C-alpha cells in the first residue's frame, strides 16, 4: 500500500477530483494548506501599498491506495493539475510514501481490506 500526497493549486482541485473519479479512485482526504516552493510568494498591492505574500494557498489531497493503483492515481493527478501542456512553476508536487498498515476503526480490519 502507498499514501499518495498531492499539493495542488486550488483552482485545479475540481479537475483533479474528476480525473480521479474517471480512474475509479474515490477515497481521499482534502485539506486547505499554505506554503511555497520555487514561487517564493508574490507581491500584491492593496489600497496603494505593496506587500509580499510569502505563503500561497494550496490544496493537499491524501489518497491511500493499493500498490497496483499507484500508477493510475499519479497519472490522473498529474494530467489534471498541470497548467497547459508543459506546466508552470506552482502547479504542485506529488509525494508517494510507503503505507505500513491501515485499520478500519468500525470493523478492526487491517491492510488492503481496510481501504
């Protein structure tokens, strides 16, 4: 089992959700997060004053999948979250982590059956 963690632009979330549904991936946890990478924030003007926004709003999507579903999960996210054909800085990141165990609280099931 693996945990796929995607940090994406908020405007791309609906497209990612639809792409995952087409790939028959329906389980996910979604969080609003803030951060920055290469973008390092941006400058905005408010009432004539310029200020730097260091932390940018992003959406974090966490999906626990069986090993055989990792490829289609990653492909769906990358295709839906990318801006244009080649993408742009700020499109996001994907992290694929080993998932040691999962326990369904209601039944006590362990492993892939608990997903």
